[in-house]
C-alpha cells in the first residue's frame, strides 16, 4: 500500500500545486505541559517528527506561539533541510505571557513580527501557509467581528513574498466570506469532531469551492471524546475509539484534512492507521448520533 493510500490522500490546496495527504501531523503536543516551555523528552519529540515524515506525512501544522518558539525549533532540528513536498502550515494572531497565558496579538506590527519569528525558528525564507487565528470569545469559541485589518496585513506580507498561501482559523462563516473577499484562502481551521459539529454547513460550502477544512481537536482536545457508541463501533472494527473518530472525519467530506497530534510514537502509528479503516453507511449513521445537543446538527 502506498503512502497516499495509507494516509488518505492526496488533496490539492485550491489554486496551488500543493498536494498533501489527508492525514498530517499537528505539532502542538511537542511543547511542554499546557503547550508551554520545552518537552520533557526532546529526543522523543524529534523521533516522532522524523517517523511521521518517514511514514509519508507531508503536512505539518504548527505555530510559533506553541512553547513559544519551542515547537518550531524542534521541527527545524528534526527535519531541516526539509524534504521536497513537505508543507508546513503555521498560524499567527496570538502570543504567550510569561506565565503561559494566551493573549491576542493581531496588530499589523505583531503579525509582521510573528511571521518573521516563524521564518527564523523554522529556518525558512518563505512560509508555505499562514492561518490568521482569530481570538473570538476569549479564545474559547469563534465570535463575529471583522478580520479585515489583520488579514489585510497578512495579505501585504504575502505580496512581499514572505507567505505563499493564506488561511483562517477559529472563525465564523461570515468571517470566512470576508477573508475570501480580500485574497483567496486555501484552508479553514476550526474545532470540529464527532461531538462538536457546529461547522456542518461551512464544511460543505468549502468543499464546493475545493477549500480545505482542517479540524483542530479532532479527538476532543484536552477532554478526549467519550462515547459508549464510539467504544462499541471501535470494538466491532478491532480498532481504537480514536482511530474510528479520525476515520469518521475522513469520511465526512473529501476536503477534510486531519492534523492529530501526539508526542508518542505508538500513538502516531495508531493515528496514521486510521486512514485504512472503512466505515459502512450503517456505522456512519451510528457515529453521527454522537453529536452533542449543542453542536448545531439537526435532529
């Protein structure tokens, strides 16, 4: 089985020649506890990155505010000079306090500094994809508000040749539309998983335009998915619940790209194997019933 078959790809980002496998790798967990400071085992973090790429992963999601700086520096140590075809996606719009707190950082000056920080720590001359991470409701949920000023600032950095492609993160459908009116976007990164499915309509709208949808917290994030239905389905498939949750996302729409993160080699291998699971229509219907009442999924 080829890497493309094993990792559910390829998917070509709209308006580009960038083709990525549908299962990538999210680097958030390479930093220390609470995504702050260095990892307990830097050598293990490097080993996970190298095995991911050796296994065919060609899409890594990161940010220079993971750590801060730590995750990008580990990526550079592990993988630079980067192999041909590897796409590194980063995000800007936030910063960390000395105590590990999270704060918005979306002024034009802050965004310019963030882009240069990413370039320096990753060892790049140009960033493949940069997502504008909106802060919303104190970082907890998307909230309406114009993104024109920060996104226009990033569009200017793109025109200067520091960024190839742009995307948005933690946004509403209205903000996606506003961003697309400024420059073309290649991806949207929002929270979405079996239980939290507020973006159902947005995913379908983006699919119609060929724009990638990249769910963060695909396995529930800091509170992992818990469901007896998920456990039952997984047992019947001789898979783990988390593999089934990832496979469900791959079945959800052809534009969904996954970035499960881990600092464990065994978990990395489990995550990548999720692409080989085949879910029947009956199984998908059972899994669809897991959505929480507040997720926006019609009853």
